[in-house]
C-alpha cells in the first residue's frame, strides 16, 4: 500500500495477524484473526486494546504561560466553555464553520500550562492549519508527531492498566493526567470511543510497542481493529466525523447540544463568538429543522449509510437518510443513526428505510443502544 | 463440487444443485449477520441476483449460477446466519436449484482451478 503512513505499532499488528486497510492516509488494522464480532464482544466483556495513533495530537502553549489566554483564544473556534474547564479535565468540542457546520470534532484537556487537543486523523492537517491561522498570536502550536495513542477499553481496562500504573484507579470519566508507566512519560485520559469505561494513553512512539505488549500480556486484553471500534461506537451512539456529522450539519442538528455549555449560549457570560454562532444559537432556541436520531430496523437487514428514510410504506418523499448503519453484536440486532425531519425525530416513531428498493419498517429509538459504563 | 468465479460452490444432489459460498468468500466477507433468502418456487435466470448476504462489513449479492427454479432455501440461516461462516460448504448451504440441464454444472471450475483462481 504505497504512500500510506504506518503507526509505531505496524509491525505488531502484522505479527498479531491483522488485516490491514487504508484509513485516513494510514495502514490500519481493520480486524485481527478473531474477527469483528468477537472483538466487539471481547471489549464489552473484558478489555480491548486499540491503536489510534493515526489521530492528531496537538499542544497549545499560551505565550503568556496562562491557561486562560489559550482557553479564550480557542473559544473563538469552538462553541464550548474552555475557560472554566478544570485542570486535569477533558471536554468534547467541535470546530465550527461560518455556516454553523462542523469542521471536525475533538477532545481538549486542561493540563495546567497548556491545552492538549486530540483531533480526527482525516481532518488533522486542516485542523492544524486552522489552529495555526487563528491561534498563533496567543499560542505556540506544537504538533506531537512522535507520539502514539493507544486506547484500552472495557470493564477489565482499569485492572489491566493499574498493574502498570496503580494511580489510574482513582481517575474518573474525563479525567486527564500525566504520569509515568514503566519509566515512560505518558498522558492518560479516562475516556474513549466505545461507550465502555477505559483509557486513552498518549505515549512516545518509540515506547509504544513495549507498552502495547505489556498490556496485551494481560490475558483479559486482546487487540481490537477498526471494524469493532466502529460497531462499538455506533452502539454507544457516538458520531463518526464525515458520516454522522460534517461541514453541513450543525451541532444542534447533530444532537450535540449538550456539548455547548451555558456560558457560550445566549445570555451566557461569553455567548457566541465562535464561527456560525448565529445559526447555532438560533437553533438552540427555536430548534433545528432536522435532527440526528437512533434508528432500529424492525427486521434483521442492516440499514447502512445512505439508506433513504420515509414516513410511510408507500408514497411521499424522503424525510431523511441513514448516516451510519451496522449490526450491533452486543444488542444482537441491526442498528443505525441518521437524520430525519424534526416532526419524525421522536422516539418510537415508525419510519421506513429503503433497502434494495423495498421500504422496510424501522423505529426511531433512544441512544446509546448499549448502556454506557463510564466511571463517573 | 464445482466453483464459480463469484466464489459460490455447486454440489449436485440427485436431480438438484445445492449452492453456497466458498470458505474463501466467507473469510473475506467476515462475520455474516443476515441472509436475505429468495422465495421457494421462484424461477431464476443465470447471473440473476437471488440472495443478499450482509456481513459486518457490507452487503454482497449471490447470483443464480444456472437457469432454474429455487425449490428449497436453508431456513436455518434466518435465525443463525453465522452458519455460513462456521460451515460454509456444509450446513451453511443457501439454496437448492432445480435445473433443466444438470450437465451445465460441469462448465464451472473444479477444486484445483478454483484454488488457482484464489491463489
């Protein structure tokens, strides 16, 4: 696979028998020999180790040395309260555009004298250029090219990681801390993209393979590929950028209102002041015209991305479409998410998805489809 | 047993042709989560899409290998589509076809030719 980047764990993936596929410019493991279904279930029953080193890791260093200055600058790009984020805490955010759409979603953390940002692999070059363009007056923007990112997810994640770093037991969901594992400086957050309790570990690339091997030495920990990562996040109701959210979907349409804290809403201390604020703040008050919802097909056939949705079995134009769809190994049924007109965005509403020319019944349903197990 | 370039296998059982997908195909598809079976009694023409197999990755069509009538489908796959992964060339069979001309089965590849195809 020419011209593709490899992560620090490439050789380990091959050794473990991974099937590698191109993903966002990287050669990544889509599955290991046990397959997507077993990998998914292993993660929800024990613990899974994911290589997510393709994601972008960026540090914003305020020139003044004060977190507040970096936070206020970053608030110009995201509809999120960055200023009041407590030290060693992490928060979900999105870069918005002038039309109120989403350029990327990201995690940001207050690490005292700097902000630690993790962005999607496919968007990272654009995100870095965006931050350089808008934040360079107040911050030095350091791209961490030489760090890998591992995610350890599932009910056995805490015990497995605690064997190497006992302090992680005391962390709560969305805590972030810098600590040493086997003498290696890591940044650990108690978060992830599976709906399970777990951790993400930023580690120097040169030490990543040794850490991965140390974690895999635990009999409860298995390597998990991108295939199961996708079914896990979909069961958890989490958005995949480029599919469930994109440059045309606003955070309110995407049902991400919860990520926009009071301080940035109308009447808040720092209301607006981010790209697309007019549309986003208006939609928060008057409601959007469409909304992202969970959709459970009544039958066994998955309704995949692009499936048009209808209000009735016959007649009428489309009311929306599916943006992600797959089989849910834990819930043992197909599941989807997508956008529907606001009149249909009510749990329990019967809708129809057109699969191979036939309109098949489905029901608008609450997410997550599988209950999350975060340690709050 | 005979094999098609579409990675289906054909086995003649008395006057019927039993059809399924090969082990190679089932490995490539990954975990199979849904098989949309045709109606029994349906008349089909060669290369017509008669079955849809949904795996964790994608939907794939199974083509009718010959003209004929679908006389039986493997109902067990409705409740347990994973049978296609577990035993693709046995219990994971998909449908039985009644054909005019059983000799036409011989036009398909034998095992050696199929193995050469998949490398």
